[in-house]
């Protein structure tokens, strides 16, 4: 085939192929796959379909995002983010959240870690905030009976030696 025929064929393929129902592999290892589209949609409209998206080097080293359906249905129950790693290093596979290229926190083996000099807010109101390693508890309007009993026990035991009232 000459170059003109090949170019015509390629052009017609791009214009006319919109569904490849039996396609199971796309791309080539070591080559980036570029998708030029406004939306990428993955649907699995079967009961218990639970579509997933995996990103990584293998089944043992990846991030999986699942849309978990209600049992026996096609309705969304919850979203699951799960990491897998063969590494035995502490916190391998952690999930890091960054905003404007600044890490604000990570989910690690032992739970949520808020980065230094960041805060935890409820309804836009800072509850826990950090400044150079000093954490401040703020805007607590009430304490339940268990918390009050715990504070009283520690005060009585001498575990808490002083309390200073804030000025704000």
C-alpha cells in the first residue's frame, strides 16, 4: 500500500470507529497512552459489577479505586480506595493528599497524619491546629460526661499539673 492509501485508511478508521466491544488490551508497555477526550467513563451495568480502576506496576503494587455496588444491584453503595504493596517498609502504599503542590496530610499504616502547620476543621472552624510542633485545641463548645470524667481523673492523679486559659 502506498502512503496516500494508508493515510486515507487511518483517517477513515479514526472517523468511523467508536466502539470496540471485544477489545481487551490497548497500548504498549513503555509507551504512554494518551486519551484526548473530555470524559473517560467506566461503567459496568451488571448486578454486583463493582467496576474498578487500577494504577501501578502489578496486582501486588497498585492503587485500586472501586465503585462498590449494593449487593445484588447496580446502585452505588460506596467508593473504596485501596493500595497494595509488596514493600515491608513502614507506611508503604500510603495515600498522600496535596493541594497546590503542598502536602496537607497522609493516610498511613497508623491512620491519618495531618502535616505540620496544618489544621483539622469542622464546618470551616479550626478544631486542632499546629504551629511549629505545638498543637492547639480550639472552639470546643461542650464536653461529654466521659471526657469530663477522664479530665477529672487525670487532674486528681496529678497527670495534669496546670491549665492556662487562652485569651481568644
